[in-house]
């Protein structure tokens, strides 16, 4: 597939997989994906499995990501994880502002912006999630919601820092529901987000930033979604928990 930007497909394992289960999964992925070079492939295990997974993928084409990170450096922040702790395991990417954290942990755009700045300062790559609810889409507020989230969540990054960031458009109504935005809906949202980036930064930055789609991505819809000009990859949830389905998403995207 001829794309302007290299695809990046990320598996967000969420609160799943013991260490033993995580190692079984990455072993299967290494076998399935050994010859794939056209796509940046990232797995994001829970914190408890980062160390062992890091060692397991050391000699592979898989890269490691984390599901969250504190906006603070080390210190008195019970239950938090600092950048230096993630870097010890060769983490390269950090998911920020996932809709589940926005909903359940009440994370705001402003907090996501602080975290994105901290991730960038640590020479890691933030994956910043944005997306509207079903009620917002049905009320015709999709673009308003996306522009607000993008502007506020990226407010602390400059042009140079932004080129190292990744955005993930995740319509909340499509996460874990089995519903998927159509390829046309995804393209419209991604194109709009890119236009916001052009206004915030400039056209060059907007063209360089990769924007993933997330929301019930599976092998059967991956090709059509990834074929859209402004869809630069996928943030995969449930389908990343099994080696064959995650590998098939990647292979179908090439």
C-alpha cells in the first residue's frame, strides 16, 4: 500500500495479560511478523509485563509502548509511573488521554497536555488520543469536540516536538462496541484533525504527523481503513490480544 507516511499499528492490551500470557503473545507475534518491515509495530502491555516483554522483543521488529505515564518526575506520587522508569525497559511510545482514562480517571485535556510535554521531554513519543461520544456525533458536534481536544491536548508542544508526536482518533462510540467508523467517516475525521494541526503549527507539520484510527479495528476492516489517505495506522484494542488477529490486521494493512 503506497502511503505518504509510514503506517504505525499499536496494540493496546489495556488491563489484560499476566507476564506469562504476555510472553506467549509476543512469541506468537514474533513468528507471525518476522518479515514485516513496512509498518512500525508497537505492543503496549500493562506495566507489570514491560520488563519481560522488553527482553523478549529485543531481537525483533516489534517496539514497546506504555499505556500511560505521569506528568511528574520521580517523587511522592503514589501509584504513578515516571519516564525514567519506562525508559529502563526501552519503552519508545506512550499512550495518553485514552477515552477510558478520560472517562474513568477523569483526565482532562490540560492534564494530557502536561503528560505529552513530559513524554516528549524524556525523548519518548506520545500517542495522544482524541474522539467524540455518540451523543456528540449525533448532535453534529464532532468537529467542535475534536478541535477542542486537539488544541488543548497539544497546547504545550511546539512545531519540532509535534513532529515526534502521534495522534489517535478514537470515536468513543466505536471502542469495544463492535461498531466501527466507516472508512469515509474515519477519513473525514482524520482530514479535519490534520487541518487543525495546520492551523496550530503549519502545513509541513500537519503533513508529517501520523494519525491513527482506533475503534473496533479487526482484520476484516483494516485494509479499507488503512487505504484512506489520512489514516496512518491503527490503535488496536481487543484484536491485539491474540497473535493471529493482530498480525492479520498488520498484514492486511500493507
